[in-house]
C-alpha cells in the first residue's frame, strides 16, 4: 500500500512508519516547515497543504497533535492542544475530500478521553461522551473527519488509551514528573499510587498500538475503535506493576495535591485521576489478538527498552 502518515515523528508515528516500511509498504511523511525529514509539506497552523501530493495514496494515518502532558494547562495551552488536533484534522479531511481520487481509508487519532471521568462504568465504543474539556476536544477532533467520510473514504477513529513506552507519553510523564528520568521517584523506590488508587487506566503496549493500526488499515471497520488492552487496571495495580518492572518497592500513597502542584490541576486530574474502564470490543470482534494483554508483562517490556 501507499500510505501517508501525519505525526510520523511522534512516539506512535515513528514506530508505525518503521513497521509499515518493514512490511514493504511505501510510506510518505507529512512534514511541517523546518522539519529535517523529507516528505509532503503541510502547515496546519497556516492552513497550507499541497493536497495534490496525496493523489493516488491508498491510505492516510493522522496522528498529528501537540503532546497532552508536556505543559501545564492554561487557556493558551488548551487552545494550542485544540488547534493542533481539530484544526489539523479538519485541514487534512477537507483536503482529502477535494481529491479526484480520495484514499480508501483514513485512520485518525482520538483518545479514550472521549469518555471523560466515568468511575464504575464499562465503556465501549457505543458509550456516550463525557463532559469537560477533553471529551469536548475528542468530539470536535473526531467530528473534523466528516468531510473525508462524506467523500466516500472509510474513516476509523482511533480512541487510544495510555500507550506504554518509556520514550514518551503518559507513562514517561508518570515516571519522571519533574523532567529528567533519573529524578523519577519510582526509580528511587519513592513512587506510589495516586490518591486512593482506584481510578481505572485504559492502557495498551506500543507494539499492540502499532499492530492494531496496521490491522485497521486492512479491515472493514469504520467509526470509533478503542485501542486499549482488554484488561484495564486500577492505578494501584498499574504503579505496583511499574515497581516490579523497575525492581523497586511501591508502598506509598501519593495525595492528590502533589501531582496537582507539579502538573497543574487540569492536567493532573485528566491525565492521572480520570477513571475510564474502556474495552476494545470492536477491535477484538474484528479478529485482532493482543500480544500483551496483561499490564505486568507489558510494563516489563516497555521499561526494559
């Protein structure tokens, strides 16, 4: 297949590009101004995109977006997060819709943040959206793909959970909230569960995330698909598994105010304290099988790399 990838330099995108190329696919990167890598130029902030370069592409994978946990959330940061997702997706979808030969499929990133804080609920792709900034963002983010779907492209919305990799994302932020990895409290045996530790985290190994995306490129599914392990776990079990993977004890309870001081209230509550028992019902029903369904094994692999 001839596949274009937006967000190819990110945690998931770089792993996906490598996997696609190893499988023999032709991959084109969408690159922003000033990027070192070669590819198809686009500038979502300026609304500039040479769409003709996508004529004849079989599939597009859209993983573009500003990192969620990199900065404290104030009004300016929320706007940057919103525009980097909704604005870039709208530009991409409208460009695809205007092609003479639109791609057969668009896989577009979203997140389990769609469901909001839902303690005690079993969440599937049929569950209603939650309330608050992040669910509203995910609704708009997913809705921005509408022009591509209206043009006949099969659109899949990738509602990803916490992707396990020490190289970035929520796990890296949890391990090293102050920045440098050597300052990680978990590496010094000072880590612990957050609050009462009962909040449920939907997670997925980086390898299964990439495998699921590749699976969906050749699938017939359209619409939302949860990219999460079939075994979401509470925070206490998660951080204890982190401790075992690092061979360090995890015996402490970290009060809620501590991550709020470090990250800011909005980011800490969304990233660390929202509870979302999301299950990959549609993915499993489509025949996908996870390599890493248990968090203990997945964290050993993630933290050994």
